[in-house]
């Protein structure tokens, strides 16, 4: 990971800036970016538009990151675009421009969206915002910042204000911004928006009771995410795209976003909560869904505040199995097991397969909850055989 925009700008200039051949919606934030992006794309699709969607990370297949109207990129198109971009990068003047993996994939997304002539692209920030590879788009219609919490602190800063400044980096001069951030984070975003003369629309936190639409995504917090979508849609409706109430209803009711309180076979819940704020939201959703106890399969990256994550989820845990995450950044299960919060209710496994076998052989009425990392969710989806 190398934060900065210099390499992307050089490569995109050589490619004649495909990212500026279509209008876009840019989404940043600590949690909820993917859900907001998926809902926004689903509603815009219902208006008859050709909508590109670029998100990260993928759960099972790389192709998931690149979608147009809900369909992932094909093997053939991904292969052709990869070969084309690699050949361009191998020749002067770009031979010395070594892109990171995320920069390479972002360039692929922009090339594909240009080739397929999308009407609009919904683009999720990879990390932060100000120096993220996606932050080179000039035809942004609206920026959305979901919320701000402590995550990726080694790259973005160790305070809410520092992280908010990085997320606010996606705000463009005179381009409206919608945010669900509050307190110190909101004040930072407000300051940046004012400096760039960008109209700012704040979404209040107490929107759940008065939300008028049915959502397919589970959890009361998704109503907050949907309000951000509605704020963005209102701006788009006024600026360029007519968006009727029917499209909003249908899009929100049929949005599918895997790994976000996703129920499988009734007794398995997959949730990609990967930081303390995400786990806190997950526990609220468990309460709302009347889930009192779970058998927990837990794995997490070592740079996360996993002691706080474990402490937060423990009131719902009947039994737990701790497994490694399929990443070189995985925390060691034995280290996690040493936390005092488990109170003798947990065991560790050396491999995910071993841990899955143990958690699925517990015979009781409690559902299995898999959480702690999106990498873990993707790996379990592979075990379950689903794409």
C-alpha cells in the first residue's frame, strides 16, 4: 500500500483519462460504504440508466469489484483489460510507474466503464479518500461520506479529526456532499466543504423510525445508510437524472450486498464487521433480529482493535471458535484466545477448515455467526460453495 495520486495521474493521463468520460458518485467513510454504493447503484439502475459499480474488497472472486447493472465483469473482459493495461505499463513512459494492486484494479474499472459507455459510475473509496486511487475523478456529481470512526489508524491518523480530514479529501469544489458524520468528524467535513464552496447536507442520526421505504438489507443502521442514498438521489434528481419514487422503492427493496448480516440456511449469519464500530452495529442488529445467543466463528486482522471487538460481541456468545484469516495480516488465533473476555467459552483452530468443522458440529439451537473480517466472510462463502 502506497498512498498518493502521482502514479495514478501519470497512468490515467497516458490512457486519456477514462475516469472523466462518465459522471460519477464518490463514496467514502469508515463503515457502510459498500451498502450505500450498492443501494445507490440499484436505484439508479431502476431508472433505466447503465450504472457502473466499483467496490472493494471482493469476497470470493475478483470480478465482484466490477459491475454494470448488477452483472460482474466476465472472465474474458477482465483478462483482455488486464493484458492491455500490463502492456501499456511495460512501455515508456510508464515503465517506471509501478502501480499498487488497488491502483491497477481501479485503472481497470475506469477503462471498463469507459469501454461499456456507462451513464454513471458509483465508486467506493478503497482507503481514506484524499490520497486514494479513486480520487482522481473530475466529473463527480455528488460526494457521500458515511461516517467516521477509528480504523486504519496507521495510515489515516490516530484521532477522529485526522481520519475525518482524510475522508473529506474526496470533497470537490462546488460539488455537493452528503454525510452521516457527527460531532468532531462533522465539524472537520464542514470546514473542508466551506473552504471548497461545496454545499453540505447532513443526515441526522435519529432517522430510523421515520424511514418510509422497505429495505432488503437487514439492520436498523441500514436505514441511516439509505438516508444518505436518498440525500444523494435528491441532488442527482435536481442536477441531471429524473428519479421517481417507484425506482427508489424497487431499488431499495431489491438491493443485495453479500456478507452484511447475510442469513444462509437460517442458521448461519455472515457479517463483515471488521472494526469496533462495525461490531457495535452488528450487536444492535442481533438485538433487532431477536438473536439472543450465537456460536461465533471469529477471525480478525492483527492491526484491528480486536480486544474491544471481542468485548462488545461477548454478551451474545454461547461458544466461540477462533480461526486465522486468509491474509498475511491475520491475527494469530492463539493470541486472540488469551484475551480474558472469552471466559472459557472459546477455543482456537489452526486452520479455517478445522474451525469450521468444529463450529458446525456444535449441536444446539443457536445460529452460527461468522464475523471479524471480510476476508473471513469470503473464505466461508467459498466453503459454502456460493458466489
